[in-house]
C-alpha cells in the first residue's frame, strides 16, 4: 500500500544575510496553520526547524489514521 505524501507550508522571514557567507542568516519561520514562530541564526538551525516540522506532521498524520 502506498502512503500518501504530506506537505507542510512555511513562511520564512530572512532579516539578515551576509553577502559572501550564505550559511549565515537570521530570520523567523512560521508554519502555516499553527501559532507561534521559531527564530534561527544560521542555515543549520533553519534546517533543524524544518526537519522537526516534517517529523511532527508525519506523526500527526499517523495518529489520525489510527483513530479512524
């Protein structure tokens, strides 16, 4: 059985990006449809937030399937 893909939408506000150092950026990430914002100060932190969001949305979808 093929599992359906789940997608999440994000709004990313980048406030500072160094011209020759693209991994150094500062901003805020919002997940569409949920409250709160998460700040980041570099590329790795942004990636960690995005990766955690994918894991949470997968868990949420799996939980819904079990209840049905």
